[in-house]
C-alpha cells in the first residue's frame, strides 16, 4: 500500500486494533512536535500511540511547570513560538497545535493587492500565531498535523478566519479534514471543539468512526468518592470517610449573588447563569475562567451550598486522570492556575481516539515490525497485499 493507494478498511482496523492493544515497550513509531503545548493534553494522546515528542513550545510559565512535572523526561520547553526559527525545529512526522484564535487583518492583504501582487490564503495569515504553524508546516513538511480549537473558530469574524485557515492549509498541499467533536461520549462534559487533521498523502479520514466507550460516563464517574484515598488540599478524612474540603463550598455571599445573577440572566433570555449538577448529570464546558466563580459547573451538596469541582476532579473531567487505571496527573500549581490550565486543555481520550486513527493512516508495512507482534504482522501484511 505504500504511498498513494487507498488501503482496505480491514487493514486500517487491524493496525488500529493492534496499536490499542499492544502494551509492550517498543521503539517510537513516529516523531511529533507539541506547539501551544499547555499542559500536554495532545502529547498524552500521541504518546499513547507510541509517538515520541521531539520539540515543545509553551509561553506560560505556570503551564510549563505542570508540563515538566508530568513529563519529567521531556526535552527543553521552548517559549514564545514567534521567536523560534522553523528551520531549527527537529524533523517530525506529526505537528500538534491547539493555537489561540486570532482575527486575520485585512491590512496586509490590501497593501499587497495595491502592489499588484497575487495573494492567497497563506499571505493572509501573517502576524498571527497560526502563521507560525503555517511557517513550520512549510519548512518541515511533516506527514500529518492535528490542530484543535474552540467550536466558534468556525464562525469567528463571520466565518472568514476559518476560511483563511482551511485555505492556507490546502495551499500548503495538505489533504484536510475537520469536525466539531463533543467530548461527552468519553468524559461527563459537553465540550465541543473543532479538530482539523491534515495529511500530506492523499488519504481519506473519517472522524465519524472514532472508537468510543460503550457507555457514556456521568459526573459520578469523576467526583471524589468517600472510599478513595484523601489528597490534600482537595479532600480530607472525616469520620473515616474521604470528603471534599470545605474550601470548595461556595460562601453564602457568592451563592446568593450567583442565584440573583442567574435569575436576571434567565429573565433576559440569556440562557444559563450558573448550573448545579448531581452525579447523574453531564457537565457543561469547563472554561479557563472557572477559577473566577465556578458558576458553569457547581456540584449539589446535601445540607450545604453547592461546591466547585476540585482541580483533581477537573483532571478527571478532562480525561487526564483515569480513575480505574489510577494514572494520576500531578498538579503542582495553585488552584487558580490549575483551573485555567485544565479549562484551556483538550479531552485526552478524544485526542487518543483521533491519534489512533491518524497513526494507522501514517504507518506503512516496513514500519510494522516496531509496533506489531509477528502474528499481527502476517495478518496485516497479507491484508495489505490484497488491498
Ligand atoms: C488553548 S491553549 C492549548 C492547550 C493545550 N492543547 C493543552 O493540552 O493543554 C493555548 C496555549 O498556547 C500558549 N501560547 C500562547 N501564545 C504563545 C506563544 N506565542 N508561544 C508559545 N505558546 C503560546 C498559551 O499559553 C496556552 O497555553
């Protein structure tokens, strides 16, 4: 199948299945770079597919602290991406980036027009952080990329921002696919984000066939339980049971204020002001401003005012912690920074599902030995031979 022909579905499924199943230590199957890295949500998804991160950029020092703590073997974190020369970035197979959304200025374009020069979408990206992604794609020509952003990127500036982004990626020669994905199939949170995937080879990619858990989770799956080990400052032991610290319960003053605000909001027809959930529910989107009052996701408590989620619960809500597998994320920053970092991040199992599909597209028969067992190699190679 090497290169341009379209592989059979069974062939891709066999690789995907094998990547998901095979937990033996192995050689990295591909290299990737992590731009606008935050706390490394995209990295987690691609490391889970046996990828190796060869370059990281993140400007925020608090996010870097969390990143370094959780990826102690990580290479140096480069700061401001606008100061990095694309040619200095190591070669890689996949570029990852959850870039900040900015409008594209028309000024540069009209100046170019007046000089009589033809311009394309690529020119229009200048002066934005997306331009830095474009410059790296141009210089390094990775085989694939995954970009992530808020759903509203598509309607930003009357749809113009998105048109420029998709146009620029296609002008670079990539085959581009995009989809708004709601994370509530994987975690108990309605979080809609747009994912843009591009391949240098002419392959197809179907976001609709991502592997999803059979049962969608509810908040009970991520809230602290009375039988779990206490973890200060989030939970404490009280009469032999683990309970959430009182610091997360809203004060009478704040709870009063939020209720008055919510009523006014509703009367004006502006939707939710604040939302209180139980373990049976699925939460609204955790935002980067959750640290302000927590109003978008409050948890009902018997005989008390509602409480905010703890940062540990936020880690679970974003899929960084997987309670049944006890893969605890370390949170080395203040609650304020932690809420901001999780609110800015990605839902890890969603990224894992996309990464698994992308990597199945990228691997070629000669690369199988590093990732597949012998029996599977035979199965896949024989399937490939008839594809
Ligand atoms: C939406 S967040 C991405 C979060 C990330 N995907 C994660 O899993 O945590 C965007 C990140 O870009 C970073 N950023 C903004 N401007 C930057 C720049 N010029 N260079 C490097 N990072 C930058 C921000 O600090 C922020 O952490």
